[in-house]
C-alpha cells in the first residue's frame, strides 16, 4: 500500500519544508515524492532538514506541471483547509487512509499539498476525486506543511498495518490523465451541441467534474463514455 502513495508538493517556497516533508514521509514508510515547480530545489537547506531522508530527495520527481505529477494515478486527493463555493466529497485523515488501503491493489494514489501561504487553487482542487481536511484547532488552524504531511502519512501507515481486506474490482479505475482527456472531450462535445456556452459556462464543467470524479469510472466505463461522445460527434457531423 505505502509504495503506491505519492506525496505531491506544489510550488513549495522554502526548501527546508521539502526536506522536512521527506523526513516525515520516510518515518512512516512513504517514498514517492513529487515536486511541482519548487522555488528552490535542490538546495542545502532541504538536505539539512531531511535529516537522514536524503535518499528521498535524491530520487524525488521534479516536474513542471500537476499533470505530470498525477499521470497514472487512479485516486487523487487534495488537502484543503477551508470549504469551497461548490462542495467536494470531504474525508477525514483516517477515512482517507482507509480509502487508499481499500483501493491499493488498483493503482497509485496521490495526496496533493499546495503552497505554504495559499494552499491549492480551485482549479487544482477540481482535479481531485475528493478532499481531505485535518480538523485542527479552529482558533489556530495553520499547520506547517511537513506537519500536515506527517499526519496523513501516519494515518496511511496505520491503515497499512490493519488486516482489513482490499476492494476487488474487474477493471482498474481510470487514471487522472485519462479523466482529463475525458473532460476535454466532454467539454468539446457540449460546446458543439450548444449546451455549454463558452462565454457563460455557469460552473457547468466544475459540477460535471465533481459528478464524474465522485462516480469513479473504471477504464472500461471510461472507454464506453468516450465512445458515446464520439458517436454523438459523428451524428452532429
């Protein structure tokens, strides 16, 4: 289970936070670190704060986009400290860990952390199947990035030690990149049908994203959906 979990850090400002996050991961048995356009990396401060987890830094995947970091993942979870205008399925840390455990035989999971000051953007959160919220003190809920990584990594480790059975399924879930191709295809068809107005989208694609991400189509179902869209385009033409 643990080897199939990616920790994804987006636009991390301070290299020391990257090192501290790597240390938090290694203490709980996680090893896959993805860095999306970090401000400073590699950096001596990251090595200093890693304190024995330098091997994670050395093999960290440094990428330019979230698309690259999520490629191949069948479950994407975004960390969120506040409620959004359009609510998304929300998990507690233990619920998240159990969900990853149940699906661990079907593909990789990504837990995505945002910028130290502003977290994840709405667009980034809309890439996620669900969100996870750490119920900190409401009077002082600001968590250090590495502390947040530590809490979720700990819950994942505890779930991995639980002997509960994994979920069985006939086809793997669609990956994040396959879902994005579907959403682009869907938007294209809806515009062709004049159902989606590009100049007045009215959050339609956001709500459709939430619907399909919540449904968790597998790869066979995704092929069927893409086939339906292609058939509609054929009739329109």
